């Protein structure tokens, strides 16, 4: 919005200020009673603003008048807050219709110069200038509610699968079982029994050279022992 000029009457506004303070004490927030489907937002209509301020103003000798006069490529909206004493406070705001991008000018936009375009712009300006002058605001008017943003979603926690335990390398399996193999082998007194022990481990550590060599030495030991 462009700059709004606020001008006080020369006679002063002391009585108006006291009356406005009392009126504001009785005013609540303006209810957003309309929907804007284009922006997926809600807004307060001019009627809902008046519903909130009319009674507090009149009970304190205050009234509001909004006048329009032509300007250069705009309409000047004058909003006047009047007190029964004759004191007044007013603001001026230039109103222009919303620009659209329906033509191919340098700025890519053109004024919506239709009765509907002017009417919408004037109503919008009347609503906000009125709220600004008397000091009220729509409920939850934080600007964020009018933004078409996605709802906040909690950050997704990625659950990584537990790493699968890798099978032990063959050499590690050989070393783990070898002490037990050696103990069982040395407990045998016959070559056939020694061969059975080796066969039971052979399926668990296939092609284990260390086991074969140990078996061969033990068989030699048993044979020599038998001969002796």
C-alpha cells in the first residue's frame, strides 16, 4: 500500500482523543467473516468492521465519514473521524485497481479499469483505512495466515536397517574351531577315530589346509606309536 497522509484539524483533537480512547476500550477484534478462495485465506469484510466499531463510536460522540475525489490515475479516499465537538482527524489514501498481466506491456501488467475493479479496490481501501484510523485489527492478523503455505510437517526420521553381520572369513572360522579340533584329535588312539574327527570338522571348514596337515601329523604319530 502506498503512503497514507493523516491530517489533524487546526482546532486540536484533545476532546476527540479522549472520546476515541474510551471507544477503543470497548472495541474488540474484527472477525474474519469471508473467504478468499484464490489465496486460500480469510479476511474481514467492511460490514464486520462496522459491526465492531459502530456502537463504541456513537456512544462516545464519534462518527466516521469516507469521501472520494478524483486524482491522477487514481481515486483519493478521505476517511474522516468526527467528534461531536467539531474536532476531526482524517487520512488520505490513493486508490488504484489491481493490476493484471493480461497484456504485453513493458511491466507485464495493466490496470483493471472496470467498474468491478474500481469497486473492489475502493472497498479494500475503505476497510483498511477505517481500521487504521480507529485502531482495530482482524483476529489473528499476523500476515502468515493469508499466505498459501503448506502445513508444517515434522521432519521424517530415516530408519536405516541394521547392518547385516557378514559371515566370517574362512580363515577366521578355521582359527575359531581349531583348538577344539586339536583337543578331540589328540584324544583319539586309533587312526580311524582320528579320521572321524577330521571328517566332522571338514564340513564346517572345507578345504582347511591347517586341519589336514594336523591330521596327517597325528596319524603319523599314532602309526609310529602303534609300531613302537
